C-alpha cells in the first residue's frame, strides 16, 4: 500500500510538472515585463500632472505621490473624468441591478466582456433582459448592436452557451430576408494561444489552466461603463463579493474599454446558429451565421470549417484572426501582438480628444464642470508579449513612499514573484485581504477542484513565513474574508498616506466583524482593533487581475488605476476597502502551527508549490 501511494505521488507530481512546463513553453514570452511600460499613452503626457486637471497637481504636494502620478501619465493612456460621474457599487446585488438597468436603458450599443455567462436563474434573467431589449429594438425598427465576448475554454466545456442561444435566434430572425431591422447580435469566444490546447481539450475545465480571457468590461451606449472583477453568473449576482466601479456619462472611458473588447473580438471565434448555416464552409454570408468563409482553422476542425457545439447546437466558426490559436499558436501570438499594439496606438487619440474641453474652457458649461479625476487603464496579454499591467503594478509598488500604506486584495493570495521582491525591498506597511478556505470560490467543488482552497492556504502559509524570514512580518498583515454565507472574489490596490505617519485621524468606523463571533478557532483576532487608521486613498485600482503568476503569464487581464481629488469619491473608495476589512479576520502565526487549519501538510504543500504558476 505504501508503495502504491508513493508511486501515485511521484506520478502525479511528474505529470503536474510536465503540464506546467509544456503549458509555458507553448507561448511567446520573449520579453520581460519591463519592456512594455509605454504601451499605452496619451498624445500629450503633460495633461496628467501639469495643471489641466485644475486641482490634481495643486493637491498632490507630496513629491513621491506626484512622481507616481507622472509615471502613470507617461506609461498609460490618461482618461479624465468628473468624480460626480463615478459611483462605487455596494455589493453583488447592486451590481446585478445596475447591469439590468443599463441593459434596459441602452439605445444604441451593449458591450459585455467576461469569462463566462452562467446558466442559473439570475443569469437567465440577465439574458432575458437582453432578449427584451433586442426585441424592442426590432419592433421599433431601431439600430442596436450587442457584442458579447467570453472565454472559449470555459464556455465551450460547460452548457452555458445554451443561455445565450435565444439571443442568437433573435439575431437570426432579424437578419432573415425581408426583415426590416438594424439589430446586430454578435457573440465571440476568445481562446488563449497555446500549442498544448489540443492535448488538454478532452479534460474539460483543465484546459483553463493554459489561460483564459479574464477581462470584465461592460459598456452601454458608448458613454456608460462598469469595471469589475465579477463574472456573469448567479453567485456573482448574489453572494460572491467583488468590487465594482460605474463610470457614467463619459464617452472617452467607454470608447477605450469597448475598443479593447473590439480588438479582442477580432482575435476570437464568432458563434452563430447551426440550423440555418450552410454546411459548406466556403459559402456566402448566411442569416444569423456571419461570414462562413475560411478565416482560419478551428481547434476542432483541421479543415478550417465551422464546428457545432454539442451542448447548445450553436456553430463555432473559424477564428477571426485568420490563424488558429492551437494549431498556429506562434503565428496567432504575432497577429495578436500586432493588433493589440495597433489598439494601443489609436487609444492615444481617445485621451487627446477627452482633454479638448479642458483646453477650451468656452466649451464647458455649469453642468459639466471641471475634471477632478484621472483614470489610467492597463492591460495584460503575455501570450501576445503585452506585459503592461504587471509593469505598472511593479513600478507603483517600487515607487510608493515609506509614508504610504498599501492594501492589496486578491481572492487567491499567490503573488507574482517580482511583486514579492518589491514588497520585501519596501519599507511601507502592507495589509493583504484574501479568501478564507470557506469563502474561497472553489470551496465545496467536486473532484480534484475541492482541494484548491487548501492549496492557496499552503501558499498563504509559505508567504507568511517568507515575511518572517526577511524580518517583514511586523509591517505586513494578513486578513481572511470570513463572512458567513458569502464567497470572496474582490481584488485591487489602495495607496494611502499612513495615518500613523502623522496624518489626521479618521472618524471611528467600528470593530471587525470577527469580534462579533466571525472568527474560527484557528484565527487570532485583536477585538480592540478599529479601522480609524484607514485614511482616504490617493490611488486605487479596479479590474480583473489577481496579481499572481497566472495573471501575469497566462490570462488576458484589464485593470484601471484611479486618482481623484473629489472628496465624496475618495470617501466612497475608502468605504469600499473598509467594508471588506469589517468582514475579515486578522491572521496570526497560530493559524499555521499545531492543529491550525493552515498547518504544514507536506503533500498538499508540494502540490501547491508545483502548480503555483497554474493557480
């Protein structure tokens, strides 16, 4: 028996190591994260700090903070906004309500980008809202464009494509001969390029380990935008906590993010209705099908013809890029890099146009007011040699002054090595917020996936002892989100002046919910702790990245850094952080020793370390 267990361990470890090496070798990673720092930029970098924000430069008197802002202006596309037009959404239910409201109110265009759309009742309610809006546009004979971008691996394996089949049926009817409608519904599936896609295709969701389309972008009528890390399924609309930023009445922000979605759609598989598609791949355009000409070779079709998704009876057409991300992965990476860099180049014009009002005060009116907020979007697509977001994050961690207190939230605490290096070299205090085992989204899963929360716990343990080894534990604290009945998916960064360094104290917020009985026996919580020391952040991020090696090297990510002088918005950003801290418990060494849940478990720890790049 011991021999069999040892054999299974060696075999499993070898298989995991081989999969890790093969999946990394099947991508183009010829550049370090430092070579893409100026991928996106405004046409006039002086607008970021030089006074046109009418308050930004005058408020940022701290030299290092001004340098961080100037750095963002030199390396990112700078999008101005008014703080009164930005709203922090409070929880998954408000996020769901806002999505439904925006869909119902949309007049011209709806853009949705996520990992997947679920098949539960709330997800179906979302699709029903889309159906109703499309039907109304058809009956009113008005133009409406609906563009949906999802991940190929997640949607192809699951039955979730059934959820959106009715939308494409409506498109088929609208495009039929004799139909008088300008409604256009398009669905695209992005597959991460890798030479090993074909190898893991039979293993269901295991193919997601190779990389996914992970962006979450929702734009409406070219002026409304929601940025978040949440997907479009029932748990994200009900009990899974994330963070959400709504940007209203800003066509420039919407143009940047919808432009990125368009660029990714041009690298994706279009999806149509099977029953009305001609089986001849070289035929002309068919209603509801799009152009069925050979755009490239589908991963499941060596001839380059479309294939039928068995679960939904939808048709998946060859890739729009003209090359296949599985069989022609190297060529696909080159095409993807070229197209994303073209988008980056054109996005500078979007920012330049946004500043015309500030350059011409006579164009303003009392209702619009002046810009007091700056948005700096970043993106990551390592397979296309785009390391923009990881470069920005690394440099901000390096540039943050000692007087800055940094909060970092990630549902999966598995920090990228270069970020850890900056943390160790820094002298700033850090607080990390991550999921506990019971609030991890993988908790309660079936099969091998049920062990994933314990993998992250072992990685958290290793992180804690690394901090102790480098004598950093005194300035780095861990918190686990522990709210009963919820799961945790929030991610982001907050940079704020450390109140302990002499800032004015903030009003009392209250003690952690852990002190009201939320902590388990393995946690040690200081029940006298309040969040009085949490100041108003001067720089905050929203987006999809989890700050791990996977986010850097495998997935397609998008993030936005936000700077504002608007006091109301700063207060909302502060409260967004405090709401997470109040439902979290502080973690101490007792969690990782003795009978603690995070005690050292050799096999689990070994598997976690071996698969660290996949988590």
